[in-house]
C-alpha cells in the first residue's frame, strides 16, 4: 500500500485557444527579453556592499571610542 499517490498530469487545452501557440510563445519570450534589457536597476552608492562594510566599521570604531568614556 503506497503512502503517497503520484500526481496526475493532464494535457488540457482551452476550448477556444488558437493554434498559434508557437508564435505566442516566441512573442512573449521576445517581450520578456526586451523588458529585461530596459528595466536595469540603478545601483546606488548607499546599497553597495563596500558602503555597508564602511558604515559597519565606522559604527564599531565609534562604539570602541565611546566605551572609553564609561565608568
């Protein structure tokens, strides 16, 4: 007795789907490639890893300096 049943797979096409699946898929793929090219993120200096490390070092140095003033 199997504990897990295998999922069934069905090849169902919509009733009113056109036969231009290949053209539609190529069109979607070309649109996606175009979107990827045009939507480049602008890299900010504040979010760069180098800036984050510098801020972390500055905070640690500040904490070290301020710990000298504790009694």
